[in-house]
C-alpha cells in the first residue's frame, strides 16, 4: 500500500490537468483523475491518508488551472 510508484503515477495523472485546453477538457480530466484516485483507494493501493492528500492536490490543481482558463 502507498508504494512510491503508485503515488507518483497518481501525481502524474493530477499534473495532466495542466494540459487542459478549455474548461470542458479540464472537467473531463478532473473526472478521470478523480475516478483513478478512487479506484486506487477501492483496490487498497493507497490508504485513506494518502487518498485524502492526493484528492486535496487534485482539487488544488483543478482550481489553479480553472483560474488560468477563466482569464
């Protein structure tokens, strides 16, 4: 559980939000990443603490990229 490679891959998925071309693309990418993180938790690959941390990072990335797209 919480292998460094799994957490790193999750962070790569979160980082992909930065490549969104518009708000619709951002929402899609956030949905994919959210589902991916949930699957990691459901399959026992990350514990609750890691999941919460990663989900917080996902929400922060969504907000940051969303602010950029709004400008």
